[in-house]
C-alpha cells in the first residue's frame, strides 16, 4: 500500500515557520502538531505571500496567548 504524503509541510519563509498544504496555502504555525481543519489559520500563499489582513486573522489567537503568558524569573 503506498504511503500518503503528510497533509502539511513545515516551511520557513524569511525565517518564520509556517505550515504549508499541497495547494501552497500557508498557515499559522503554533506547534509541531499538524493543525486541524477547524483550528488552522490561513495567512496567505507561498506564491503571493501573506494576506493584507494577516494580523486581523491572528488577533484572537494572539490575544489569548498574551493573556495566558506569565513572566518567568531569569537566573
């Protein structure tokens, strides 16, 4: 039985990690686990770059991250 290709490939564009699907869409990279169809956030395409509203698309996720972030003591 032939193996199926992974649904996403991790790519670096200008040093920033993204998930890329087989059609060339790029998605927010949150962890090393593939995003689900419900959780993925499309930020643009590999051929044309980020969408003009990429910041708006990440606003909710970024707000949640900032709320959950806590400072850590440095040694």
